[in-house]
C-alpha cells in the first residue's frame, strides 16, 4: 500500500475524533514504534556480543593449542621486559573513596589488570590503579566504550574493587571511567571535597544498597484475569442460554472484546502491583528509587519486569526486607509474580557528590599533602 493510501485511510479513521483522542492515538503509536525499534536494536547488539564471545573463545583455544610447553609458555615474554614508562605516561583510575581507617580491599585486580592501591588524604582513602595514559585518555576511552566486551570486562573489575571495599565498611563509589592525570590531583580532590565526602560516608555507615526485580508471567496473569471474568459473567447472568441465532458471530466478537479487556486489565493490574510492591518495600528503606525495567532478551529474566528498584537499607532491616519481598511474591503468586532480591551492592543510587573530575582537583603546587601511598610516579608498576 502506498504512503498516500495509508494517509488517506488514517485521515478517514481520525475524522470526527476529538483532539485529545488524536493526541492519545499518536502518543500510543509513537511509544509502540520506539519500543519496537529498541527491541530490534537490542537484539542486534545481543547477537553481536554472542558472535564476539564465540570468536574470542575460538581464538583463545587456538592460542592455547599452539603455545609451546615449558617456561614462558603462558604467552608472556620472559627475556625482553617492557620499557619503563615516565610519569607523564601514566594516569590514575579511581574506583571509589572509603574512610582512611577502613581496611582496603585485598585480592582483587583492577581495570586493565592493574594493581589496586590506596591514596590517602584528609582522612580519606581513594582506591586507585595506575594505568597507561594512552589506554584511558579521552579519545582512547571514548573508543573503548564502543567495545562492549572491553566495557563488560573492566566494569566487572571496577565493581569487584568496590565490593571488596564494601566488605570492610562504607564506600562512596565513583562512576566507571573516572580517570585523573596524576596523583596530586586525586589528593587535591579528596581535600577539596573532604567535608561532603565524609558526610556521604557517614550517611552510608551501617547501610547497604539492595536491588529488587519483580517479574510477572503474563500468561498466568491473563489466565487469572480470564477466570475472574468468567466467574463475574456467570454470576451476572445465571442460566443464560448460550445458543440461538447469531451465536457464532456474537461469540467471536465477544471473545475479541474480552481479549482487549484482558490486556487493558493486565496493564492496570501490573501498574498497581508495581506501585504496591515498591511502596511496601520502601517502607523498610532509608531511601529508594527505581530504574527502567530491563528487556528480557538482554537481562535473561523470564517474564515481564514490572519493577527494577534500588533500596538503601539499614543493616538491621535487611532480614525484614527479604521477608516482605517473599510475602509479596506469595500473596500474588496466582498472578504469576516472582520477586528477586540481590545485594548488597555499592550504593551507586544513593550518593550525591559534586563532580569529582580532573580539572576540579588540579593543584597548582603539585604537592601530595598527606598522600601516603608511597609510590614514585616515575617507577614502573
């Protein structure tokens, strides 16, 4: 059908409708188109990731099969060490900030496989790694962020460092990809924003972030709604004769109408259910927020996600929080509801700090102050 014919039919269909109806129709069509485009793009990205993973595994297997046995067979050069870098060739990647008296994370490897170190100033410790600047300067990092495999591996390393710190007490997480040009600038940021950072640390003491995903089996939900509708129809018209002329036509139209009502009822039901779950869980939290639901093709979850929430909990409330999540799932099991609780996580959702960027922390004098990490920038790692 040509575009002109489509527009002609659309104008005929909309003729006589109010401006509000037309606006609602256009809005629904736009949202449906965005959802379809998003789903298509996500599917393409997923296929690309799977293909890359398969290629990488094949390359690793081929490399292992070709590697000689004996010393040096791990593929690392043993007789020609890499040249040492100068101070200007290094940058400092920052994961997060913890109190100076907290135990630093141990046994974790940072981004790019780098060692995790601590840089202390103003009673705080920044968790850092020294990394080659050529790998993380702005142009290189921008290009790297388009490599989903690279992002996935290094984002996991970033979170592992924060999880190790969280095991010892509160930690203020910084965003993935936070990089400074040198150590004095990191120390300067700690001193410049010490009061706000310490306030954030104090607000996180004895608390942790937990995630909740509520999912609904839409088939089970529709079956529950259909059964309820049938009971209501039977109660409203007891003893009604299902036969008679035109029964088949009426039955088809009634079925289509019932399907539309079921979809509309399910939509309203799931909105109410998400609000109920978030409200009940928020009652036990110090703070709470929600993220957009995840697409099942990317997240791997089964069912329609109606809630993707984050909750800041006092340690004493964690057990009650899990119980309430279980009660919600049990109460609405007939609707196909399941509730997944994960955590504890670094409190990414509940830290509000000023931008801690490289320019903000620039010191004119270049003095590290009470920086105690004890490493000379001119040394190789």
